[in-house]
C-alpha cells in the first residue's frame, strides 16, 4: 500500500485514505464553446499514459477532502512528490521535501 | 509397533507429554513438540499423499515450508476442516485428525493412479492441446464431452470446506523501526543488534519455534557455548526487552510498496485453550521503517527417474527430524548428493544408529571438512557417481546408482538427496529488488535494494554459521542506524561449524531419459522431459515454459523446483541459465487462509448496512426490503395472502385514489451555500439557476464533461445564497465528489461551501389527491393552499412541532409533498401520519410501487433508464437545458458529431401487443422478427395498475421517429411484438399534480 504525502495535511498517509482522480494538468478550455471538435475531444479523452513519470490527481477523500497533484513513476510505482492544485508541475529530478 | 523410528533420547520434543492423533483413520502417537510430519516419520509412515496429476504415491520431501507433497486436510470438528496444509508445519496436538488428499478410495489403492499409466496422454501442454481440439464429432466435441468432465472432477488440490467457519480471525496494523524476517542465526543476530540500540523490533518466523538451522545444530559453538545454549539465552534476552515483539508461527507472506509487509500469524493452541475467544489466526499489516530479510535457504532435490518415491527426502530434512524431533527417517539410508552438507547429515544419522549404506557424490571429488570427517568415521563414499533411480512403489526399497565399477542396486528404506542450497530471495524479489546470478556457485542472490531492506545470512548466499551470524549482526545494526538509533554489530566467533560447499542444477546426464519420470516440480507433477518437450515445441522464455508445463505454478511456487527447471530449460536451449530468465515471485510465500484476509468482514459485518429512521416501522408492518447500495429500502408491504404483484398493485391504486406514504430518506442531500452558490449550480447542472426564486424548486440534470447524464434531482432555493440539492440514492457520494472536483480545481474562484446533509434529513413523501388533507393538521407556519404553495416549491416551518423543510414535489404524478425532518422525529411523525391516514384509506408504499408510478409518468431513473451513454436529448430532457447558458459541464460535448447523430438511441414507451405480458428489463429490441441485430433494449417494465396493462420504457435507435411502429423484443428464441409509444403513459397533461 502506497504512502502518500498530502500537501495540505503535510503528512504521509496510507493509500486507502485517497482516491485517484486521473491525469493532472489537463486544463478545461477556458471558453469551451470556441473549442474545435478536435481540441475538445482531446481534452475529454486523450491521456498521456507514459512509461515513467506521470503527473496525476489524487483526492484525500478520507482526510481533508482536497484534490492535489502528484508525480509518480509508473515503472517503480514510487511517488516522487506531491503538490497543491494550481501549482506548476515540479522538476521530478529535484523532488521537494514533503512532510512525513 | 508404536514410534519405532523414535530415538529414546534427544530432540526438542517432550517425551513426558505423549499425544494421540489419527491419520486417515488410523491412530498413532507422538509427543508435544512434534509436527504432524515428524510424528508420521517417528511412526514409520512413508506414504502421505497422492500427487496432483498422476496420483503417484508421495511421501515427505522436506521438513519445512517448502514441502510440496505432504498436503493434508485437517479435521477439527464441524466447520473446522482445512485442506492443503503442509504436514511439516502442523503442530501436533492431542486428538488431531488429519486426512490425506487426492486419492480414492484410499491412499494405498487409488483409482486415480491410472493417470500414471496413462501419462503419455497427459503430456505437457495437455490442457492447451485439448482445449484446441480434437474435434472428433464436431467442434470442441471431445473437450466438452470427454475431457472437461474428467478434468473438472479430477482438478484441484484437496476439497473445499462445506460449512461456515466457526472461528474468528483478527486483523491488526503495526509499525516498527526494524522488522526481521526469519529467526535463524542471521535473523537472531540482526534482531539482537537492532533491539539493543533501542529500536522497536519485530522478529517473525513461520516455524513453530525460533532458531532456524540452530534448532538442528548439535556440534557447533557460538562465542564458546553450544549453539542451542546460545539460542535459548539470546531468545531470553530478546524476550526481556520491552521494544521487541517476538512472533513465532508468523509468516511474512508478502512484501508490498513502501515497506508494507503482510504477516500471517497462526495463534498457538496454548493461547486458544487459555482463551476461547482468541482468534484462530491474526493478519498483521506492518509498516516497517527498515527490514532485514534473513529467510535462509532451501535445499534442492536431485532430478532422476522415480525421484518422487516415498522415502526419497531432502538430506538436511532427515537431520531436522533427527535433531529436532528425535525421529529417524529410516533404518538404512542411501545418500545421493552434490553438496558437502549431506555429509553432515550422514554423520549425524550414523551417530544416531542409522545405517548409512553409502554416500554417492555426483562430483568427481569431495574434499571439504565434512566429507573428510565422514571418511574418518568409516562411511562408504563414492565420488563421480550417478543416481539412476529409486525402486519401490509405495515406499522406496532401493537406490540404483551408477559408479565407475558399474550399476549397483542398494537396498534402503530412505534415499536422501541434496543438490545444494537455493537462497530464499522471494521477499527481496517481491520488494521489487532484482536478483543477480552467481555463476561460480550457481545461485541467484539478492541484488540492489529498491526499498528499505537488506538481506543477511543464507538468503544472501552466506551459508556458514559464523558468516550468517556476523552478516545478520551487521544488517541489524545498519537497519537500526538508518532509523536513527546508535547501534553496534557484535562480532561472533564460531567453532566446529565447517563451511560446506557444492551444488548441482538440473538433471544429471542421462538421468532423465524421455521414458522416465524424473520429477522437477513435485506438486504439479512436472518432469524433466516435460520441460524439454516445451522447449522442443517452441517455448523460449521460462515464462512460457512455466505456463506450458505449469512448473513452479503450484501452491509451493516452485520453492524446490525453480532452479532445476531453469537449468534443464537452459541446457535444452543451449543458452546460459540467466538468459532463460527467472519467473517472478508472487505473494503469498506460502498460502494464507481466506479467513485471515476476510477477518471480521463476514456475515453482518461484511458490508455496512444503512437503515433509515423509519426502517423499524416498515419492518414491523411487514415490509420486504431491497438493497440499494448499502441502504435497506422498503420494497413493498404485503398483507396476509398477498404476493408482491398484488401488494404493489394495491399500493399504486390507493396512492392514486387517496394518499400514500413513502420513505424517501435515502435520497442524497447536499447543502450548497455561499455568495456564488447559484453560479456553481449554473456550471454543474444543465438548468438555469440564477433566476430561481427563493422558495421555489427545479428539477436539475447533471452531466459529466462528456455530455452524458450523471445524476438528477430536485433543487430548492432556500435563500439567495443557499440551495437544498437532492441527488439519487446511489449517486450522493459521487455527486458531491464531482462538485468538489470542479469547485476546487476548475472554478476555485467561486465562494461556495458544500456539505453532505443526506443523514441530517429524513424524508417522508406524501403523495396522492388527499396528500394536503393528510398533512395539513400537522403543519405550522406554512400556508399549504394551492396558490400560496404551488407545485415545485419549498417552505420552512414546523411539522408536528419539529422544524421542517416542506417541499411540494411529486415523483408519482399526483399532488405530493416531501417532508424533510430531523431523523430523530421521523418515526413518530410517520406514525402520526399513518394513524391520521386510516380514515382516508392511506397506504404505505415501497420502492416497487414508486418505480411503477414514476414509469407510468415517464420519469426516468438515472442508472436504470440511462446507462452512462445517454444525453439529455436521448432521454427527452432537452427542456431541462438552459438555452441561454454560455457554459455548463457537458455543454460543449453535446455538439460533438456523435452526440447529434440521427440514429442515437432515444427513450420511448413500449406497449406489448399482449397487454398482460410484462417484458424483461434488459431484453434486446429488434426491428424484424427473427433478426438478431439489436436496435435498443428495454430499461423498465411493469404491470401498470393505472392503465390496466403492461408498460415499458426502452431506448431505441431514432426512437422518437418510430411512434406507432411495430418492433420485437427478444425473449429466448421468441420475438414478442410491441409498438412504440410516448413514454408518458398516464395523465399526459399533468393535471393531477394539482390534486
């Protein structure tokens, strides 16, 4: 079971407290009505699914209830870092210190 | 004769505490401290089971967790039957009853043994080949009619228990600084150096006793004292430390992410006798900051013809039975080995009065310290020998060996074999650590750690006693230091513990001729020739060979067989062994009972049950209940003599005639509060909300971003900045999650607070033409008149004196109210309404009548009439879309080409030609009789009391353009004629809503 550092609670908690919520940084187009079919369908359905580092969303559903972002290596299943929603994607090579 | 293979002294058994037990109905005796296996050895029982595929007679191969053959069923009274336990790990108890498996009618005369003679039919890949044919009398005829019935009857190990398990199982979470797995010399030394530093230490071992190889050590000394003395003083020292938890009979079965390990503890008989409430097993989920793996090594068998005869045993296991249990595996043994350690076995047996008829070494020379001592003791030693077979059927009677002087047959009652030692790298591998091949010694060793773990002792290839102790001490100290404790590693000196060397992999040349059964995997009956066949038939990777032959796929996961299988495959492929690959080690290390995983989650505790405040009233009034998510909902209230159909018809009729009461408490409720509350709802529902007046309600449709209907419900405005949102019963949590998601991540600028209030409001729906008359006497502070409180409005006031949010809404098409009330008042208010309703012939109705009445009105149920691919237009809900709204979640998707395609499935009503026939929900709809091309399906179907005929809702391609068209609903091979109609069957104009 993964240990996930919640960037709001600033503590690492077991995976069962969290709920995965898909890829991160997939921003909803600001004006959906002007988005073309291709742009819109890519926003809806196209995801990166990388072999390696992925940015993904989690929600601390049995804790503070907040959505946050996480960098995870899909090969090793290691969580590299977590950060608050709205913050830019950090450099995975220099993971910031997270609370334990 | 009783226990004629038992020594009069020695071992760790208590001869003062004799125990009686039965095996296959026959009584035997043993002693406290025995395992079932050692007691059988002491009684001279060689035959303990039949093999999985060929039903070959089998005996004990080992003395430990790696045992592939001696799987037995343990009978401990009603409901307490456990199949597939390893006899080597079952502690002997008074009155124990064990049964052999895989045989009929008896172990000695087994009908399934015919499989052995028929074995040419059951070659490797047998299942794949028969799955694919032969097609004797048509496609797959042979498989369906011949093989599958046979395979189904014969398949599987043991028999599943048939009664509920009366025991309880406990589950715990635990944390520690250092977890040490394995209590041999390395594990004990590791635990000691970590524990003395003050670190919190857990030491676990799957055996009944701590000590590992030390338990059978008779000669070596550690720091000047006998190994067994060192063992007891070390254990006493550890037991006295408050920061140490000692866990014998506890298997570390799995190593998961972030140093999370699963431990399965078998609770001791003593504890269970002292405390009848003690669980049978405990599952420990341990998060360890650091882990030391001291899992030891497993001896390998040799691969030669008929190497599975009962009495053929791993050499060191004979020493374990001798030293720990004072039991001789035979009176005259032959030893075949490729490793020095078997000489130590020979010396120990020789010293205990067992005749060692000869040691046959596959190697050309044996010059180690132990062989030298064996020579000094006058034992017969032949090097450069080859083991050509075991004779005997139900028990080994002789060994056939080939030496420079020719082939000899040497009589014996036990044939002890050793191909050397395989480090147990299972847990290291489970932790995602790689293994590396040690070419010189022919073993895989743990490579770099991926998690916070390190190996020590034999599992790291450090086989010598001194080596293991010092490796363990260092590992324990290192682990403790990594958690912040100042730990030092002791340095141990040992004497009289000479290193042993050697090893052999695969099958000896010629030993596995293709007619012979030279077993590699004993539990799955895989022979050397099967692996060669797999290679001939094109398997190249061990992953393919494994699946084709099933080698290593039994419950023992190939503990004794994997390396031999790899070596044989590598030789057949003519490639270096590491190139064939190594299969992945899976959890669990040895099987764990379902009970341990289930824990308390059974019966009433399997899943939480949610009951409404009115549940007990419904139960007292004869309600049948249905499960809706975790909720128990009253389904219908049958009176004496009524079946469900009659009860539902009565409930519907009376509600439409007078008034009905319905418990709608399970509806999801969310309070949406804040200056931007209306703005958020504008974004999340298709409907407009900005201009909804305070005190009014609106039916809302929620889409996901893909444009599909996700949920629906009535939303009321309590104040400019406060809404009472209702959701479907099953959708409550999902809707709140969806709202939070958009609020937190897409529209964080909105000032809104969301609170689940599902449990804060009980809801009593009062529906029917006399609904207003029924509730009026109880209402305070609300004008109920048609003008003052129109359809789709909400008023706050008091009901029976309790604060209420009274909504005028209808899910039946009748005049209706929903009384939201605090749950603590709900039952008494319901009872008051029920009493008052007597004069009006009021009825209580359940979810079935609710379903029927809403279907008569064409109201959809999200999840029943929609399936996650329905747009508002598909469901006939375009009217609920705010046309002037610039954006809402899902809006843009509704313009995508596929979403406006003309042939989309649309919600329609169906009338069967035969008015009495109620269609099946989910049934496929076709355009022509006999067609198999579905153009839609039935989503809801009921007998409608209001119409006096059957009705159905369905989704059909271009359904709304087919009004009046005749279609067919498939029911088995029949096609039921139906015609398409409007989905609103009753009171199309909605006049009844006003009562």
